[in-house]
């Protein structure tokens, strides 16, 4: 069984990036792992940089 892609939390506003949902606001399709997001991707809620996210344990 493949490992479930890890979710990431914004350290600024606590937004959760869930790979299963993607980011429709930024045209990121469902199934896109966090590591595959563009370097200039930012939090859809607060605008924080990708570097401001941390992995969370499920």
C-alpha cells in the first residue's frame, strides 16, 4: 500500500494544504504533493511562502 501524501500546515495562519484536495484557487489539481508545488506557491489564506509550512502527522 502506498503511503498517503503528507499534509502541511501554515505556521502563520494554520491553513492545511491537503494533497488530496490540491489548491483550486492556484489551479493546483488534487493529487499534487506539497513537494511538487511551484517554489513561488503561497498560502491561499494569508499569502505565506511555501517555506512557512511544516509537515503534520496524521
